[in-house]
C-alpha cells in the first residue's frame, strides 16, 4: 500500500444539472462529450468523475441509456481507471425509482446522497424526502456503492447522523460539502470550518465553493486536510470574467495547488483506498 498521507483526491464534477451552453459554450452535453471530458480530466489529475447526463437539448436527464452510454464510452478508454461517481439527483421532479435505477444497474463506485430537501437556488424544491433517503441508502449498501453525502447546510449533517444511527448509512462516512449554492450555506471559510467540525471522527470529506468561493474554499480545504472537487457543475468561470476552457483546466489548477503545498493528487487506486471504494469489474 502506498503512503496516502500526502495524497488528496481530486473529483471532477463534469456538467451537473444546471449550467447551460449559454453559461459556458464549452459545457459537455452528449455522452461522447462527457466521456471525453472525463478522460481529459483524468489525464490532468482527477481520480473521480462525478457524472450527470443531459437530454439532447441540454436539460437534465435520468435516462438510463444515456448513463450507460456515457459509462461505456469512459470504460472504452482502456488506459483510464478513473473512479465513477453517478449522481442520484438527476434534477428536480424525478421519481425515486428513476433516480435509483441507473445506480443499481451500472454499479458505480460512488453515488451522491443528498441528505435532505432544500429550496434550490431560489427556484424550486430539491426533494430528498425521508422515504427516498432510506431507499437510496439501503440500495447503495446492497450494491456496495459508497455514498457521497452531499451537504449544503449544517442540518444535512445531522440528517446523515440519523441515517448512520439507524443503519441506512454505514461508517466511515464520506461527506462532500458544497458551499455557495443559493438555498444552502454561503461559501465562507468560517462555514467550512464549522461543517467539518460536525462530522464524525474517521469520516473523509471533500469540499467545493461556488463562484467567488471557489478558490478560497479550495485553498482552505487543502489547508484543512480535505479532498477537492472542481468542475463546471459548480463553476463555469475559471476566474472572474473568464469562462473555463474545460474541466481539465480546473483539475490542472487544483493539482498545481496541491503540489505547491507539498502534496500530491491521488491516483484512482489511491482514491479507492482513501475512500474505501470497491473497484468494480470493468
Ligand atoms: Zn452532481
């Protein structure tokens, strides 16, 4: 086993559900574009690819065939051993089974687990009701898929602790803090420090900050021993007024920052060890 103490995992959140080509013309939409984007991000240093899929018109989708095509295209790149993390959110308004079915069929190593319902970006309700969270947690356990517990505000951590207590989630937990999303907590360093103080000993965690919080949250995360998420799901601008060229551009910057801090980007197999993922056959 390699020494993992200086390794940090970079996840690339490729498209998400909300950004559009109007926000950034370089956003990937089709399965082929997403798979190529994942490959370039992996080459730049990402160990995990967090995947959403889109319909042809760019709207969010939970179409199983699109997930399958995307994953197959990634797996067809023979040298690429990136860990696959599939969203369980899709977007708002999808039925529970639609959200769970692709995970159980495609068996990614990780899947997002949004631990509570929130008012999403002042636009709509992102629903993750108790029945759905129980079903999803148990389905992920059955399929040996590690939940990436997405946290938008502190109450969601207490929800996770409840599901841990009743056996829907199993320790060690892995948390993904997403800060700066309207409806959630603001993208401040103080909030990140507070959230990290609430998670159980032995948990792993990563963070990302949206918009103006992108760099401060990334640098604080590095300083605090966390892992990093970057990508167009969270940020379409590379810096103020400058649209990102690609997800790989974000990954490359994160890797450079790690290296400047005397750290290294974890390989996918190192990420599997750090997060306790089960490598699936591919
Ligand atoms: Zn996502």
